[in-house]
């Protein structure tokens, strides 16, 4: 039974690693797309061209929506500020979606690895108690297998913390680009 639980902890760690890698690819594509949208919007604003058309739910569409919801020449300063702040909050929410999963994996993976190690060592000692120390090589192999869970948990957490921190830095840059676009829009619509 303990060996089954040890193996289950390893499979959960493999699943967590696969999920983390999937999130890394998905968020990278999303952030690249958002960056291109914001750059396109900023370029249109600097060149005083028509604002680009974005699909509903896109980061660019959220920023452009601020223009129609109060960031225009006839709006008061309070309404314009509120529209810009709402757009920024919506963009930040969209950018931080699903990052909680990476944060959870960073916390849970080492603990799950430690649990797998404890269960594996427990299984090794149970086998020792039944048969005695007749096979030291078998005991060493059992402990080595048990320690694999700890190594897997720490490795998974390490990979995830690097990805998570990189994404936080990327979100900060995209947030700054969003603020620049909103400021540029408000300058151009000021009376």
C-alpha cells in the first residue's frame, strides 16, 4: 500500500510538471500576443491613426474600450480617470490569470516529494522488518527510489519558481505598456 502511495506522489509530481510546462507555453504565447497588441496600439496613437480592431477579450480591446467608456474629450477628468483605472484593472486581471497554479505547484511540489520519500522509506523499513537485513543492496535501492520523490519535488518547484518569477516581470512590463497606452489616449482626447 505504501509503495502505491509513493508511486502516486511521483505521478502527481509528473502531472504538476506537465501542467507547469503547459502553462509556461500558454502564458508565453498570451503575453507575446498582448505585447504586440499594446505596441500596435501605442504606434497607432503616436502616428494618430485609427485605433486597431481587436477581438473581444483581448488586452488591446480592453484598453480601447476605455476610450468608449469615458476616456474621450467630452468626459470629465474624474470619468476619464475611472475609465483608465478600470481598463488597467481588467488588463491586470487578464494577465495574472492561471498564475495561481504555478504558485501552488511551487509550494506543493517539495511537500509532495517529501511525502513520497517518507512513504517510500516507510515501505523499505516495512520490508526490512519482514525479511531482516538479508539484502543490503535491496535496502539501498528502496531508499534510493524513495529519495527520487524528494528530488523530483524540489526540481519541479525550482522550474516553476523560475517560470513564475519570469512571468511576474513580464506582467509588470505589460502593465507599464498598458499605462503608457492609457496615458497617450487621455492626452490625445484632452480638450
